[in-house]
């Protein structure tokens, strides 16, 4: 294990400063790369969400059409049933 030096020369401080600067430069480069990757992932996720929303809208419209058809059929059935009840009462 090295012993601590009691004096830090200007040259050693400059070397340390340069080493720290290189570390921060590397960190900055890495963070910029990660930021670019995150933007690409965000764009891909937004595209997936848009696709999902389109599919949900399509499914919702199909369900609405089926419910409208069922509602129409129930209306006609209840109407026919009411006419049948009225006709059977008039026939009695």
C-alpha cells in the first residue's frame, strides 16, 4: 500500500484535474448516448401505443355495432310480444 504524500505539487494537481475532467467527459458521452437510446425507445413505445389505441378503437366500434344490433332485435321482439299480448286480449 502506498503512503500518502504530504505535498501535492502543481503538476500532480493538474494531472488529477485532467483525470477528473476525462472521467466527466466520458460520463457526459455515456449519458448523451443513453439519452439518445431513451428517445428512440420512447418513439417506439409511442408507436406501439398508437397501434394499440387504433386496435381498441376498432374493437370498440365493432362492439358498438353488435350492441346496436342486439338493441334493435330486442326492440322488435318486445314490440311483437306486446302486439301478441294485445291481440290475444282482444280475441278473448
